[in-house]
C-alpha cells in the first residue's frame, strides 16, 4: 500500500441526510429588494468594450507591452486621444 492511499477509505454519506428543499429554502436562495431580485456578482459596466481582431506592427505592440500591466487600456487611451486631436482639426 502506498502512502497516498487512504487507510480507511472515504466515509459513506447517506443521500437521505441531505436537507429537504422547502419553500423557505428557496425564498432564502434569492435576495430581494422589495419585489426586485438583487443579482449577485459584478454590475454591468456603463461603457462596454467590443472584442475585435486587429493586426498591428510587431514594434507597435512591443512598445505598448513594454508599458507593463494595463498596456491594452493605454493603447485604447492613445487611440482615443488621437481621435480627439483629429476632431479638433476639423
């Protein structure tokens, strides 16, 4: 017998020991604010991003990646700044 094997094995669990699913159980399962169900997790972002596939020159990507964590956000900000300057010239 190897050291990793359990000497006693797994304990038997009686499936009848599971709690009964009552109305009270389901009422506690969702959180309500008045009549409205409160959703768990992160709230939806006010401004959503769009996933696209774009090809950039390797040196451009290398320069942004060299900025470290958040380089994609910095790239987005640089493009937004370029668009703003372009609009000013019109």
